[in-house]
C-alpha cells in the first residue's frame, strides 16, 4: 500500500510521501480520521521533521495502538491515552513509539532485530548531526550561516541508505508476520488435535462405564 501511494503521489521525494500523499493514504487505509487528526498524527511521527512520511514513520502510525500497548505493559503503566479506536487521534506519543520500537524484545526474528538496529543507528546519527547544526545556526555569525546551509542540504539530502534500511525492515516484518501465522496455525492445529483426543478419550471412558453399568444391571 505504501509503495502504491508513492507512485500515486506526484510530490513524493526520496521514497517518502508528501503531507498530502500521506493524508490520502491514511484516509483510504480503513481508519476514519478528520483532516485535523491526520495533520496532528503525521506531525507526531515525523522523526526527522522534514514534513514527509517515510515507511518507518508509516509503520509507527499504522501500528500505534499495538506499539503503545506493549510500551505500557513493559513499563507496567496504566494507559494514559485512549487506544480504543486503534489510537486514531492520539498524539504526543512520538517519543514513546520510537522508544518501544527500538526496545527489541527477546526471541524476535533475527532479521527484523538487525534491520531495526540498523535503522536506529542511522536515525540517531542523523538526529545528532541535525542538533549540532541547529546549535551552530543559533550561535549566528559566519559559522552559523554555513551551518544553516549544511542543515538545509542535509534535510534535502538523498535518503538512499535510510530507505534501504526501511526496505529491509519491511521485508523482515513480512517474514516475521508469516512466521507468526505459521506458528499460530500449528498451535491451533495441535490444540484441535488435543481437544479431539480428549473427546475420544472421554467417550471411551463413558462407553466403558456404560458397559460396566449394563453388566451390573444384567446380573
């Protein structure tokens, strides 16, 4: 769906959706939002502040309720936001989403874990560089002007590596989901077999008791 939205978005850039393209994707993604909610939620997950939506930011938004549920459970907290509608309209949780996304649980698919760590490293490097440049811009002077130009170039730079990491995350997520589905199907099949065996065993015992009862009556 994200790739299809990119193709349809004439203003997409470097593998990211424009604000309008992102809003259009959310509007047609089966979750009803007002225009104000879409704008606020997109701003909340805009990790690099470029006004565009990358695939990783789309994942944060799309799985917001699930990620926040895990966040509250891990921190042994009662939810302080309304998750009853898949987190639609909930904002001010961007930091929590990122924290939980990169808090890799034990037993997670190794490919997904590796991809998430790679993205985390790239994101941290970029954020650190942006903050350093912003500090130099705030200081003013010739160095501040140079930093401003560098900052603008950085925000407009080609995100090839980040996009590549996001692609690996997408592949790993798909693999992990398929693995989970297989494991769930196997557990359900095993549970069904176990239930069938219990029923058969129970019927056998009933038959034995009935036979014993019939024998006593006949005597």
